[in-house]
């Protein structure tokens, strides 16, 4: 590992630390984001185990009574961010958003426990909260066993092409006036369009209108899309939660049932027309026809699917650096616009580490090597152009630094985990 880059990565985590939780990056994202925070915990665990455990404990402290862990926790007011807690009107113990995010926390907790067995008591204390969160997904987000998102932000892939069809069904004419803050921090050409943002806010307003009652939202929300990101990350998280539960002497029979449901659900996302796992518009009853980096998360979820290899190999061949967020050969590919083309180190890690675990060393090594090359050339950006390696989005990014510390800066044998 390059000690210079390692020191810089550690410095980014320290610099974005707000005492118990970590910002994704200063300015653009001034709060605690759910899956960013799980990556941060893992990054801290490589050099400060106590601070890593604290990160997850702070995330758990925002859990709603129904089990949901929100996608944003607004610990301190920051007028530079929109939409803030006054817009979301979340109903948890900490001001929050009203949606969740990909549930990677249990999987990172499993990795942290493997790295620091002395943290077992802390992991054991968080285990029931993670199980409640996983149950919340099973209760409120399933369609035919696949996990749905009810807002593009919930998937973590905010403006991915997967959502275009469902977004067209949203009438946002009455969304009202607002001032975005993200485009003051980052070039607007790298961010979602106003068309998209109007619809993001409309979905928030719909949630607020029913007090984030999930039963009512299931009926009235026009946006419900079965998503590979959510399905595969939850399936992996269930496996890791069960493995830890067995270690802790817990009854994991219910989790094993959930795993079987999700394995069947994953198959409902297989779209033979694109030769890959695809998102499904539940309201419209059709596939979205989108091949993305999320399509390749099957290996991370423990599904070694030879059917998915040709598409993976084609996407890797079509880009110079890692796995693009959207098929580079597809219409509408944009190499610098957020989730419509750029390569993301966090997704490279999830896909690449899954390939390693399943013994697919060739593509795994390519993805790991490319991810390291990006950071060595341009530091720790939010994402990068998959053709030129140009850094884009926010800079000094927490989860990118964490990927270097936990994976990209090491040889494959360093990788550890419970599953």
C-alpha cells in the first residue's frame, strides 16, 4: 500500500469527522448519510477501531420506531443544504429524511468484527437493530421478493436511467419554487437536471402528506421500482447478519427465510433481453432495460451467475477505468453526469469484492487495479470519468478514501468478511 495515499485517506476521514459521524464531504453533503456512513465505519476500522464502531452506533441512533434507518440524519442545522429537515419532516428520534438507503451496514459490521474481534460486544448490541431494519425492508419494500425503492435517492443511484420511466409518470407541476444547493458546490453538468429534481421533491411532498405512513405510501406513491442495488445489498446483508447471529447464539431461522425470499426475488430481476439483472417498474409492470454497475452486484450477494458474465466483460471492455455506472454503449450514456456513466469506487468495491469471493479473479483484479489507478492519479473524488479518469463530483470524499483503506490499496488476500 502507498503510505502517502494511506495517510491522505486517513486524513480525509479525520477531516470529515464531526464527532461520532462522518460527512461524505464538506459543503456538498453536510450531514450523516446512511450507506456513506457504513463505508466510513469500515475505513476508520482500518486504523481506529473504536471510531469505526462509534460511526455505526451513531447511525443506529437514528432508527425509527418502525425499524427504518433513514438515508440522512440531520444532526446539526446547516442552511447550505436543500432539502433539509424542515422539508422532510421525518418522524424519528433525530431529525431525518423519510426514506432509507442500501442496507450495507450489517455487511460492513461483519468485516469490522473480523478485523477487530474485541468489538464483539458492540456488534452484538447493534445486531437487533439491524435485524429490525432488515425486517422493515421485508415488510414494506418487496415486490415478488425483490426490494423496491420509493424514491430515486433511496437507491443511492440518484439519477440513474433506471428511474426515467417511473419519473415520467410523476406530475410535478405544483412542486413550487425552491433553490438547489448542490449546483453551487458542483458543476451542474455533473448533477441531476431540474426536471429530475422537481420530481424528487414531489415524491418528498407525497411522503410528508401522509406522515411517512408506509402502508399509505405503498398505495399512493407513483414511484415504486424493484431495484438490483437494494435487492443484492439486502441479500448480502441478510447473509452477514445471519452469520453474526450464529456467532452470537441468536435464532436466525427468520433471517434464513428472508434469504430464500430474496434469492427468489433476485431472479425476477433477470432480464434476458439485456442479458443482465435489471430494475422493474412495479407500477407499469415492465423492465426498464438498463444495464448498470448495479446489475453486477449479484456476485456480492452470493449469486455466482454465469449468465451475467458476458455483460460484465462487455462493460469492462467499453471503459478504460473500472465499471461504468451505465452501459457505455447505451444511448444516453454521459461520462460525467452522476449515475449516468461515471465510475464509482464504492460500486467498484462492491462488485469487485463480490467477484473475488466467487473466485472470478480476472475481472475482479481488473476492477481493483483500475480503482487504485484512479485514486493514485487524481486522489479521492466522489466519482470519475470511466474513459479519461477525470475526477468529478465532490472532492476529499469519505467513502472513496475508505475504499482505498479497506480494499483498493491492498492485495486481494487482505480482504476479510463474514460471508
